[in-house]
């Protein structure tokens, strides 16, 4: 297992993938100027768990028919097969802390701004954190508690 781990990590060490998705636009008709634009319904700051990380997780509503998870100013260590998860638990520090969660997508890049569509059958009020998760090794890289 250690040889496999070292081989995979050698492939991603020092690799940076920068993403700069624009802020989601307004896709719904609004009655007043105050209604324009997506609204932040929850947010949290990333903290390093198994690896360094920083940035902000925002849940946006009103950016179309789906809610959007936006990661802003994300800076996390790169790793193999990183995924973006929503967990119903807060203070996730290990895979054992994940509890009930949904995987949104593969992480687009370890640096920058990025958007992920949240499926319409997900009630975001039930989810307490956003997790950057290394799927092959079951390691929580970073987490952000949502408030």
C-alpha cells in the first residue's frame, strides 16, 4: 500500500490546477433590483484537516433552477482524485466523521474559484459542511462548516 501511495503522490506532487469559474449569473426574472442576483444561503471557511487549505464555500440560491456551491479563493494541496462533498455533519476531521453525505463532483482544480450544481432533490439546509475528500485513500483534505 505504501508503494502505491508514494507512486500516486509522486504524480500529483507540485501539480497545480487553477480554475476561475465566473460568479453564476441571474437566470431568473426578478421584480425588483433587490431581488437580482444569487443570494448566499450558507457559507463557511475552509480549514486544513489532513492537508493545508483555505478559501470560502458559498451556497447560492437564485442563480437558476438549481442551487450552486461556489468555492471562492480556494487553495488546497493537490492530491489524487479529490472530490467535493456535502456532509450532514459539522466538524468533519476524518472519513469516519462524514456521516450521511452526497458527492457533488470531482474537484475541478486546487486553486481558484469554481461552481458546482447542487441536485434539486438535495435540501441544502440538511447539510452542515463542505468537504474536499481524497476518494482513493479516504482522507479528508479540508472542511468548511456551513452557517
